[in-house]
């Protein structure tokens, strides 16, 4: 599956629009990692537990978007975007979305 943030795939022509596709997930780390992250806010620096959580969430959301595109018969997703929002303390939703197309 080709995934681009642009409105076209370089070197290819969009032959058919398949429509809007998306994938999302809500992720949270367990209490042990939250405590470690809390200590990190005192001393400063990257909170690797949350970096890893968000990376896992992005990959899962993109995978679900790709699955949605495949079900529609697409071989590419153009105009792909990622967004996140907090749904509760220490839990975030990540959504990946774009336009499914057939590109040749």
C-alpha cells in the first residue's frame, strides 16, 4: 500500500477514487509506566514510555486505515493525516485518515 500526505503519488496517475478511509485507536500505558513517566516530569527529558505508546498507537491506526483502504479495493492512500486527542487522563486517541485511490 502506498501512503502519501500529498494529493498525488509522484510518477503515478490516480485512476479511481475509492473514498474516505480511516483507522483509529485509543491507547494508555499501565500504572507502572505512568509512575515512571511521572518521575521523569520532575527531572525533565523525554518520556520514552509515552513516546513508545504514541508510536504504537500511530502504527495501529495507520494499519487499520490501510485495512479499510484494501477492503475498498485501493492500492494507495493520498492526503493521509494523523491526529490525536486526549480522551481521558493518560489515554489518547490517534486517528489516521485519507482518501483511498487506485493509482497506476
